[in-house]
C-alpha cells in the first residue's frame, strides 16, 4: 500500500493539522504501508532550512522516526519550494523533482504538485519561472533571516490578494495542462495536489490515450489523502481525519 498526501499547509497557527499529521504517520505504521509521498505545500511557508522552530523540530523527529518503517518522498509545492537538503537529511526524506514518474506493473504514474497544470494562470506561471531561477534562489537563500521572513509574508499577502481577484477557474488544473505533462512523460495516470479539489476524475481521452487523474485534498477540516493498493491497482481517496 502506498499513500499520497499534499497541501497540509503545516503552520503553528493550526496545531490540529499538525496533530492530525502525527496521527496519520502512526496510522501509516500500523497499516504497514510501503511508502509515503508528500506532494508539496507540506508547510504553509518555508523561509530556509536554518530557521527551525521547536514545532518544526518535532515534525523532523516524527518524520525521521517514521522513515525507519517506510520511506518518505517529498516534492516541493509553491509554498515550500525553498525547503532544502539540510531539512531533508535531518528528516530522512528523499526529495523528488516536480514532475516525477513512478512505474508499477507497467503503469506509469506522474506525480506533480499541480501548480504547473494551471496553464491559464499565466501571471503565476511567469512569477514561478522567475522565483525558481537557480541563481535567484541562491541569492534568496543567503539573505538575512529577517529579510526572508518579511519577504515571505509579503509574498503571502500578494498571493492572497491576487487569488481574490482571479476567477476561480483560472486557478484550476486544465485539461490542456494534464494532457501536456502526461504525454510528455508518457504516463497514463497523474496524481497532483495544489488546487484543493480532491477528486478521482473521469478518464480523459486524448489522441487514443486514456488519462486517469487524481487530485489530492488540502488538510484542515479534513485530511484527505490517496491510497494505492499495488496488488489490484485500486485507488481510494480517504479522509484520515474521520
Ligand atoms: Mn500549492
């Protein structure tokens, strides 16, 4: 059994979600899962691996503990893309690039955070390209902590403001995006988060290719994740909160 989760947006202001995550890890152990994939926006913000508050330290410890029982893979989202090797090493996580492909029983699965699939949100994609530029990232990571904290809160405000202005559909994954990436990586299944609209979608047919798409949910009132049974290749969205 493999589990996929995303968009927990862990933050000290939401201790319930942090607790739910720890329960979830324990449950993964009890259920003897084979591996866990975290597909981005695990943290609400990440200003750098050198800024580890006590609540983050606890998360590191729980991740490292769980890693003795099953491997945990981490792909960054738009909120935590500056998370780096120091955090990953401490928590014993394996970092994955976005996108990443998995193969099971000759089926290829594409894993993505999901922001790249929102192909109609041109202003965001443009911003993403700039901010993810390795040279700029190199500079960003070396700014004084205070500057980085200010920058993070400004970015959050701006993103909240622009989200209010944008039409809801612009911020959703498009068929065009789904087709573009699944065809490019020759995958028939895609699993992603980001949009906070958990769903096992209807099969999308394109050019005689059937594409199965699964969107993960965000955590808060619910804790929706995906379970893949590798024996019968069955996918199930489960609310781990209830
Ligand atoms: Mn996101």
